[in-house]
C-alpha cells in the first residue's frame, strides 16, 4: 500500500518521521510501515498490509482509505491511498 501525504505546515523532509509515526499508529494490527521518503513537498509512505487481518484485500484497502485521512488530517493532507 502506498500513501502520499503533504504536510499542513512545515516541509516534507522535516515531517518525515511524523508521517511514519502517524501511519504506524493508524495501521496498528492492520499492517506495518516498510519505508518512507520525502520528495519536494510530499511524503510517500509504503506499508505492508497484515495478511492475518481477516478481510478480503479490497475491503482492507477500502477501510484504510477511510481510516488514514481521518486519523492524520490535522497534520497532513492525504493526496492518495493506493494498494
């Protein structure tokens, strides 16, 4: 899964760790952050979805598309969430 974020304030490089932490917090048992990188004004966070999460893959992505923006919106603008 790939999430593209843009910080509400500050630059992407300075908010990289905050983005990883925010995504880890949202994912919890649902998956884990595998990498994150800052480029220009955006941050790309890659995650692996937990295969033991008892939902079909399409439902997992649908659920995370709702959860991620709701949980990180005060710090980041979520530009995309893709599988």
